[in-house]
């Protein structure tokens, strides 16, 4: 079996290997400051980088050629590993991806093609994060017999939608077809390639299941965290009202009043209450307009 090694590259600012320029502007006042990092001793630079979030590392790598060269070099592997290890539940970086490529798939929230639209979740099996318009261009439905003599279902990860239909990334399919046909008469090389690819596809499928479970857990954790914030904010608002002398009014509130209270925009927000928010005036102004609520 052919030994696979991680891919490293320094030629593309996109990290994911796509050569098209990113449409989002990378310029800003901080870019100049960041390039000053290059003047620092390498060991200190690596120490700083290792403490950054993977998405921040990606941003740093995109700010200048020098920083990109450093961060995409194999010598920076430990930096990426340390950064990614901050989330102990995140599945390991798969062998067929580089660490920057893995960080890009997991954490970069923008569409991999247009780099403009935000996309909540990547497709862990197809290893792409695409917005709806780009999905329509890039993802195609194929039947097993669509590929002629090329065994694409064994060579490429795909998402089954019906018994006889699966979704593939169109460009991946075209590239793989070219690679397969390039073997021509070399049957031994073709068989080795087939075996290797089939193993990779199996590993990608297994890894994708772990990633989907991780993403589900992250989403639940986020909901739980937001609920905690909302409840803490509600309690803080009630305490503020008590401190302002409205305890008696709070005691006489009915269940419907509390339902209305909980629906008030400042109460329902999922963030901590700050001292600068004029909650009391807002709630009291609502009380004057709607005497049946919060009264
Ligand atoms: Zn897009």
C-alpha cells in the first residue's frame, strides 16, 4: 500500500489549495502590524501562534507571504496541532489533509468557492463548505452508471440520497476521472491506486461520522450556553427591578404577565446584562403602554 503523507503547500493563500484569489478583502490596519511578527525570534513566534485559535492562525497565514510560508511549512505542524487541540473533542486531523486544510474545513465559516457567503456547516463527507448558489454549481447528482468504466463510487467520497443516486463534487469527479484514465495500460498501478483510494474513501466516511457527531454536540452545547446566558440575564433584570423598588409589582404578576415579560426583547436576549443598558426605563415604558403586562 502506498504510504500517504500530509500535503503541505505555500503557493496558495487560500489554504485549501484552490488557486483562485479570495474575494474578501484581507487588507486592514492590522496587516502591517502582523507582518512585524516576522522580526521576532522564531521560537517566540511559534509560542504565540500555538495559543491562537485555528481560525486566527488561518487569518494570520493570509496576511503576508512571509507569514504564510512559515505557517504552511511542515515545521509549523506543532503550532497547528497545539492550536487545534484546544478543542479536545474535535476529531483528529485526517491523514489525507494538512493541518491548515483541516482547520480551514472545520473553522473557516465562509463558502469554499465564493469566499463571500457564510455557511453554517461543512459537508464532512464531501469535505467542502458551500453556500446554496455554489452548491448548485459544484454538487451534482449521479447514478452509478454515469461514470462509464471509471469506478468513481469506490474512488471518491459521496453522499447517497437514494438507493441509486449520490451527490459528488463535480470538480472532484472530473479530476478523479482524469487521474484514473491517466493509468492507461498500467494495470498494476491502477489496481494499487484503486485499493488505496477505496481505503481513503472508507476512512473519510468513518471520520465524517465522528465530525457530524462532534458538530451536533457543539450545536447542543451552544444552545445550552445561550440558555444559561438568557436565564442569567433574566435574573439580573429582575434583581435590577427589585433594587429599583418594584418588588411589590413583581409579586403581583400573573403567569401571563411573566410570559409577556419573558418575550420582551431586552429580556429574551442571549447575552449578559451590562450596566449601560437602560432596562428599567424600557420595561416601565412598556408597562405604561400595556398595563396588563408587567404590572
Ligand atoms: Zn459560495
